[in-house]
C-alpha cells in the first residue's frame, strides 16, 4: 500500500523578518526558520509550507495581510516565473542595505577577523538595462504559467525562446520582454523566434537532443558594437540550409549587429569553449573601452556583465593597490587582463595568471592594444603555476590583486601568497562567504584595513566586495 503523504501546515499571519540566501526572505516560527521567495521584510503573510526539515522549512506566501514599506512593485511581466531578478519586489535602497549587511555578516561570522568600518556600498546608477550579455535557449517545450493552464490557453506550437525554468532543465519560459538589457535584446529575440517558427526551423528538444536551433548569446559594448552568436545542431545539408536561412535573416534585418557568429554544436550541452566559432557577417570580436583603454571581447571571453559598475569596481581595486609606479604587481585569476591593464600604467611590472588559455591569449592582445610592455601573462591552474619557484623567477610582488571564482582560493594558493609576503593584497570577490573564509587564513600575517562592497547586479542578491589587506 502506498505511503500516505504527510500534510504540510499552513502558517497564518507570519511576519517576514529578514533576507536569506538565493534571493529568499525568512521568517521565524517558534524554533524553526522558514525560507520564502518573493516576499520582503515587513510583509505579514500566510505561508503554505512546501518542504519541511527538522530545523527549517521552505514555504510560499499564499495570502498577504500587510505589505511592507520596503516593498516595490515588480516591473517585469515575467517576474516570479523565469527565476531571475528575485528582488524586484524590494525597493532598490533596501536591496543595497541588505547587500551591505550580507558582506558584514559574512566577514564577521565566517571570517571572524578584525574589521574597519565597512564603506557604504556603491550602488549601480542603472538598475535596468545594465547587462552587456544575455543568453536565451530555444526549446520545443514551452513552459505554460499557472495562469495559462488555469485559463485553458492552448498554442498552435509549443516553441519558446527564453530562460530555463528553475528545476526543469527541459522547460523554457518564452520571454517577450527582458529589462536586463536595452530593447535590442527584445527586438532580436522576438524576431528570430517568429521568423524561425514561420519558416518551420525546428527548435531544440532538450530531452531527445533533436532539432536545429539551440541558443543565442547577445553581447553589447559601450562602443556601440553588438555581437550575436547562434548555436545549432546540424547533421544534414537540409538542417544547415535551415540554419543559414535564420542567419541570413538576422544579417539583413539587424544591421546594428556588427559581429554575427555561429557555432555548430552537436554535443549534449550548450558549452562551446571547445568548438570552432564561425563568422557569418561582420567582425569576429567587439571591443570595450574604459579610461581610453581598449579590451577585446570575443565570444569566449569573460568580461564583467555590468560595464559601468565594472569601471567602479576596478577603480576601487586600483585605489586600494596605492601604486606609485615602482611596484611589481601579481594579478591572480586575471581573465582577459582587464584589471592588469587597468593598473599597468601605475606599476613597474604586472604578472597575470589565469586558468583559461583562450583568456590569456586575449589578455596579451589587450596589452598590445593598449601599448603596455610591462605585462606578462601565464596560463594554467593557479595552484600549479603560483609556486615559490615562480616567485623566485618573476620577482617577489609588492602588491597582489586576486579576483577568484565563487569558490575562492585554493589553500595552496593562500600558502604561496603568505610566502610571497606582499605589502598589500587587494581581494576582489563575488562571494563574500568564501572571501571571508580566505581572509581568516590570511589573518595570521595580514590585517583588513578597508572594505568596499559594490553592487553589480541590481534586483538580485549577488554582491561584489573588495577588501584591502596590509601586512602586519
């Protein structure tokens, strides 16, 4: 006999009291913490528990009794369904307040290091259309919202071009409007979807791995250049002809696209780092500019997705480095060398290290573009390259700038930094929790003397943080 499913409780008139991870808010009911999406501190709501563990539960708000004064009206028609921009319901000034608190809490509770006063977070001037890169997925299994299901809406076809639904890898929400980038993203995406549908070009089936059109990646730059990359699965001449028809349509209908690229991807995932990128029309790269510096951005390049805030972030890092022109600087996790180029004019020598070899190729091109001959770049795993022998060969750094991925730095890297004993360390992080863990390991020899949070991603819970450490 099937086991009877335990009925989960309805919690009535519960006040939301704080924010939590992954863009959720939280409430406390007796000794239990309840995590709730799409609510803000100060809301009083009825909560339907959806998942219950010993010390916490996950719930959704099913009725609002009181709306918080911190609440804002979400501006996106897809809010609450696509899974992005979860803090649209929270006024921006309060988003900044909670992001600042997130940094303080991580550094004090996890890092347990002595801190100076944390400087006020640098908010983003643009809270909409701030991204320079977006990706959208084709699918022949459109996700229907609860409203569409309730209304019995039916469609002639279930093709979609949009975002993956969280927790449903093969379902895609068809996106009509996205406010994360300027309106070009909407015009391009909707036109490509409509044209492909009218021409009968098959959208990808993520389960059966059939179909032609897989995804698009759109990049824009402050120079006005636009890159569009389309991915397709192509196994026959007929499928290639269908795909080329879509490419030709884009090339004719959107002259503002200066770099129209494509990838033939017959793998089971959309990653294309190991695949050849073809140029259908225009150039194969676009360029970003910052303080007169130029940066090559290719389809595989990493570049901060909020260009305006990237400039503010890099200025903080450069100010913290306090360079006089006599220093040897190591830029760890250098990517395409943006920070390395940004500080090179005030340094004697800059050594950049990065795992991705293609990024290092771009970094060298950027150094040449900007006329710097004091930049040297190395590709490989950080813990394997940054060794005592490497430091002996390339000079002991006066300043280390490190901008690791979300996982933070490997213990071997931290040990080598301690051996190198620079006067200053500038630690840029997109994850204050792992940054705090690393700071606790550096605390033996270094004191945190400045902390500057930077908001790169409005309407999300993500926050960047820059910390200056000075040798004790």
